[in-house]
C-alpha cells in the first residue's frame, strides 16, 4: 500500500511516522486493524499517474476523522506516495 521510501508519511492523532520501514513496523505491531468505514471521499486527478484523495471516515464507535492520501501509479500498481 505504501511506496517504499524513507519519506513516506503516516499520521494519526498519536504520532507521525516517517519512512516505509517505520510504517510497516507500526502496522505489524498493532493487535488488530481498526474498524472504520468511509462516509465520503473526494478525489482530484493531478496527472495520469497521480491522484490526491481525502476521505471522511467513521470509527466503529462513530467518531469522525479524515484520511488524506497521495496515490501514484508505479510498476507495483497504485501506492501511497510521499512525492509529486
């Protein structure tokens, strides 16, 4: 899902993680995946291989949040990328 780069970011209310390795370690250490659903999503095509998206998400308990991502089409398919 994340492009293997030292500059890829993942952020939430608790921390900002920088780098593919740090993000992978965080995801592997979670006891379970959070349950959430996408309430609404907005996308902007920046180029044929680059898309920006913002999603309004809801947790299993109903708490609202935002998820912002920049996606790039790579040789491995679409991945979250740190760069334009």
